[in-house]
C-alpha cells in the first residue's frame, strides 16, 4: 500500500484551519489538522515544502516509523510548527488505519473506558452579573462544568477571554484578527484582589456540584500564583489553569507548597519533554496538551500514558482554533484514556463548519459522544473548502501599566 498524494488546505469559517488530506493507492484517504493558531501558514508550508515530498510512496500503515522518520529526521527537533505538521500527518495515518480496520480509532487504542466524555464550556462576562448570566446559560444547556472568566473592575483593558461590554458573552470567542497585535494593559494587583471574591460568589450562587474552572492564562509570577491558588482553595475549583508561565517547571513547586488547588497546564507544550518534569514530580493534576500542537495521536498517547502513572488526568486543550479533526482525535483518546479528566469544548457547530467537516459525533447534556464511524469519524468537503482563504491574525500582547511587557 502506498501514499500517492497529499494536499494541504488553509481556511475555514472564521478560522484559518490547516487541513491535510493524504490519499493512497487503495482509494482510502486520511485527514489531519495542522492549525497553529495565528501562525497557520508555517505548518502548511512545512508540510508542502518538506514533509509531503517525502511522504509520497511511503506505506501509510507504518505510522510509528513515519512519525520517527520526521521527528528524528528533522535533526532540529520539536517546536510548535514542526509538531503541528507532524501532528497532522499522524492523525491522517491513524484515520487511514481505522478505515482499513473498519473501526473507530478508540477501538484501536484499547476500546471505550466510558460512554460519554465530560466537557466544559466557556462562560465569560464583562462584569460579574454578566458572567453569572453566562454560567446560567450553560447550566441550562446541560453542562456539568464551566470555565469562568470575568472582567475586573478598574482593569485598564478587557483581559483574557473577556468581552469589552456586557451582554456579549454568549459564545464569546477572542478576536485575533489583524497581523499587528492589539495591546492589553494588565494589573495583577487588581486581579488578585477581585477574582478570589468573584469565584466565591459564583460558588455560592451555583452550589457545590457545578465544576468550576478558571484560566489565569500565564499572568502571575510563581509567588503570586501560590498566593492566588491558596486564596481560592475554599472555592474548590475543578482546576486552576496556567497560573504561571510553564517554561520554569520547578516554579510550580511553590504553588504545591502553599495550596491543594488542582493545577492544569499544557496547552503550549509541543512534546513529552516539555512536561516530563511536571508529570514525574506530580506538580500538576491535569495535562492540557492538544493533539495538533503536540505531534499527533502517537505522541500524545505517550504523554497520556506517562501522566496516568503519576495520577494526572487528561484535560485536552479545545480552543476554537482547533479544527473538528483535532477535536475528533482527542474525542477518541478521551473515550479510551483510563486517566481521562475533562475536555475543553466550544460548540462551534456552525452550519458552515459542519458542512466543511461532516461528522456524526454528538455533544449532549455536557458529555461528548464519539461516533462509531471508522477512523476519526470526520470527513472534509473540498468543494466547501474552496469558499475559504487565509486571513492573518495575531495574539494580543500584554503590558503592565508601567509599559513592562507581560504574558498574554
Ligand atoms: C486558552 C486558549 O482555551 C484556553 O485554555 O488558553 O484559548 C488560548 O488563549 C488560545 O488557544 C491561544 O491561541
Ligand atoms: Mg488556557
């Protein structure tokens, strides 16, 4: 069996999805996602210029060898661009494997460990009353878990994942449009003074059963993060995410020394090596890698297995920049993983997105149900794809009030 062709498509409804289609001499094809948010053209070029010329003629069933071929063959290993490109190839080869076996991928991983996977939605508000309404909206929609992000009174500009004005919170998605990043002004003291109280009010309003998650989005120093994690302990959060930048993995020790608030980290990681210390030292409770950003199913499965040995559960990243192909790969891993925790999931299901990526996967009552279709269970409509083209975007930059560059 041989790979005969591979095509890369860039574009989608409101998102620059990077979709890879690998075709074979047996008519079976596989799909993969290489969407690296706000840097989409780079994995696309990496695939076009360097990887696809090597793929043609290879046996698609040798997915492990092909993964090693590209990972070790690159010589300059890892990094978000390469791992997103490898990730797409790996997803497509697993998709072909599932279709050849006529099995949904979770069966090839070891079968289901659960029938529905818990997901969390994004509740947000320009202020606390606005956020309370947003949370109520998702609770009414059947969600058992919500991430809560709130505008901070007096904060010089709207911070991460918070709308500028009230009433704009339903299905709020961060606007990354434009090649020149917009600047946000951040005030840590205001956040540290206000957010613990806001989270306490939310807990009092919605009771002990609703799972509450909060994303600090890398904005605190390790000492501040330790103080914050301790202050919110009584709220009994499901997790506190990215409390401090994860490059310095020993910094997390300080948080562990001062609080038992569960910690989730990993969306910016591209390989096992980025999180090995965190996992082996059990400095986190949830690993947040994404199949696209961390080199595909083959590599993420290794991360999940290592995490499982250290009582760490999965909490895969599911921001809107991940295409339904990445979300499907994660859904199959979530159905199988013995140490599954939760999946970030935004109902993107716009008619345009469903037309571009038809699938039978279902989300109901706060649980994601993976379909039994062979492979990933998501298809791709090339005619629809022709409607979309690339539009540049950028992550905001964040400055403190004195102009100091800070973390988005
Ligand atoms: C966020 C992301 O969903 C999350 O947890 O941290 O939305 C993140 O801001 C984007 O993926 C950045 O590209
Ligand atoms: Mg996050």
